[in-house]
């Protein structure tokens, strides 16, 4: 007979499943990360997994959305703490470093990510899209900031700057230093 979990155990197991998923997704990708392996690492049965998530895709969707929300909350806090352009630079540096730790965040153009998108429900796909929109709102809707250039251009430049992480292994200089230099010098041209 299966034993039931206390509320505290449920909370800890759910967090563990998400942490393990995040690690394996970063290291192996979506397709090569199995529910069996996640359960093994979490120390639970595969049957118990489905008490927490209805599917592998539901887990991955939850991980992606929660990481994106955490990043946006962290960036928003940096922008509140340090007003104006210095806050934007600080937020961008935090976002870039979070992307560096979680490669699944910038793999949306890969076959692996496409496989995930093809398997998620319409509701999950919409949730993932909305979580991705948070950063756009962060940089365009801040009351203390006004763009010098068209808003779409500014958001595109910021997105392109962050997506330079895809080139991190081919740069002759440390990619964090390169990003910091670009962020420090580019923001003055985007915001008043």
C-alpha cells in the first residue's frame, strides 16, 4: 500500500522534482531527460511523480515559467533598488547570468525545444509565452525610464544583447566581461 505524503513532504518533493528537472534540462536537454531518471534522483516512484505533475511536459512548463518569473522578479528588484539606467544595466547583468546557468532559457530555436512545444497543451504553451513576455514588460513599462529610440527597436536590441550568450564559447574574451561591457555602453543609447 502506498503511503501518503505530508504537506511538507509534498512541498519538498515538488521542489526537488523541479530542481532536478532544471539541472537535467540544462545538462541533457528536454528529450534526453526522462521521468524515470528524475524520479530516481528524487527518490520517488514513477507513480508518485504523477501526484505532483500530470506529465513530463507539465513539469518542464512549470520549471520554465517559474525560472522566468524568478529572473524577472530579481531584475525588477534590481531596477527598483537602483533607479534609471544603472538599474537597467544591473538587471540585464543579472538576467544574463541567470541565462548562463540555465541554458534551456535560450534554446527556443532548437529541435529539442520544438519537441517540447509540440507536446505541451495549448494552455501550457500560452503560459510559457506569457512568462516570456515578462521581461519585455520589465524593460518597456518602467515608469522611471523612457526610450530614446522606438520601443520595438530598444526591446529587440536588449533581446539581441542577451541572446549573445549563444556565442559565449566562440568569443576570444570571457563572455561575462563582453556582456558587461556591451550593457554598460549600450543602455545610454537606448534610454534617456
